[in-house]
C-alpha cells in the first residue's frame, strides 16, 4: 500500500526556521461564548470520560493534576456525565471543584441508563433523579450546563425541554444542552426554550455535523461542542495500535479500528502527521485548530488525563489557520476520507441519524 505523503502531493510547509516548539507559543487561548448570554470560556474544553477508563486504565491523581494544569492553560470548561464510570467521573471531579469550583464552568448530562433493556430514559422522574444524584456526587448546588445525553426516541423533545426548563427555573441548572441530536430535533427544542449547546462528535474524520447541526447551532445562537476533535486519539503523534488496546477501550467497538479499515486509515493519518510537523505543530494542535475554524460558535472538547496531551490540545485554541493551510488539510483529509462508519451497531443506538 502506497504511503500518502503530504510532500509528494505538493503541499507547502513553513520554512524550518519558522517552526517553533508548541511550549514556546505565548498567544493566549481564544474565548468563545457558551450559548445565548452564556459565559465566555476557553475555546478548548476538557472532557472527563477517559478519567474512568474509557480508553484504558486511569490514575485518579494523574487526572486531578491534569485538571489543575488545564486551568493554567485557559481550559476552564469541564464536561462530565452521570454515566462516565457510573458516577465515578463526577465523584473525582468533585475533589477538584472543592477548591477550584469558582474557576470552572461545569457541564454534566442525563438520559442514559446503561440498562440494556431500557438504555435511555428521558422521563421527568428519571431525569430529576439523575440530576439530584449528580449534584450530590459533584457536591455542588448548581450545574452551569446540563445536557440531555441521548434522546429517547419515543418521547417528544418538547416534553423533555419542559422538564429541563423546570430544572433551570429551580436554579439547579444554568442552561440546557442536547447531545447527539438531529438538526430537526434542535429546531423543535428551540421552539420551546433556549438551547445553549449541542454536543456532537466532530473532527477531520467525522464531519456529519456539517449536514445541518453546525448550521442549526449558528442559527439558534447555540454553541456546537465538538467532542472527540482529535478523532479518538488518531490525529496525534502516536497512532494507536488496535491489537494493543486494552479490554474496555471504546475503540475496540469502532469499525474504523478493525483489521480491514485501520491500515487504510493510517495512510492518510500519517500524511496529516507529516504535514502538521512541517508546519511546526503536533497533529493534535492542528486538528483542534481546524475544528475551531469551522465557526465562532464551535468549542473543541478533547478528553485527556495527560498534561502533555492537553498542552497540545490547548495550543489549538491559540492559533488561526490560514486559508492555504485549510485548503491543504482538506486535500490530505478530504470530507468522507475515513474507512468504516464512526460507530458499530451497538454504539450507533442512541445518536440520532439524519441526512
């Protein structure tokens, strides 16, 4: 299989003397608004799913050190969920919030049960029970942004919005978010009340939000919070080896990592890594900057417990790509380039399909 090289396809790069180490950049993190009348936050946020083993074993103390470092980088929006580690991520986060809560804009979620017979529950009773449990685990009285993690298909989104608006009116949440929804669901929800944020997977290898969610968020003045912006870790210096992934690693259930698709995907991923280095950046930094270039309402949400990795991620919020760089990236990783669907049959249950 032929290596797909950025150089052999005529892509330009900065001169060697123009390349600088990421740690030497002094530009401050961009700030972006989190929905209508929401707070200004760093353009790069922190996801906490891999604090509890979604991508292999995790050390709680390492995660806490990473959170502290993130604040110093300008990463001040922390995102969690009641089902990350079945509450363990919220419990760990509470240890950090105890001393630093006044510096963090907090988000959590509800709506997933992990019950195979009834995987999603958006009933008012379940959502309230979930919210109260999250508040207790987080040891807070108020969550700044509260998401419906998955939409239970049989329940009208209008009914769910009424429940979330009630939580807001009670002062227990500040704003409403929706996750993995179709543009039509956003339209219906926004007709009931303000939606501050929509969370969707969005990166150079998953671009479905461009088919309506990206535009819908802009139309309704909602932030598009792009999770997995470095594509499950593949837009990075070290490409994962699927055969070496540990039990429980979510990537083992994603078809793009199987024996047929992964070798094909690596060709373009290596070319992107080469191009990033030629431009003086890590692939993760460049991938984050690309996501943020999609619109002023987009916020990148990588997840990491590594300070070094988060430094690379955060740097993506300090640079602006040129039109030429964006064009060259598009040639290396054109829309639809990835082999295999983003989710297999199991994980595809819940995210709303559209287009």
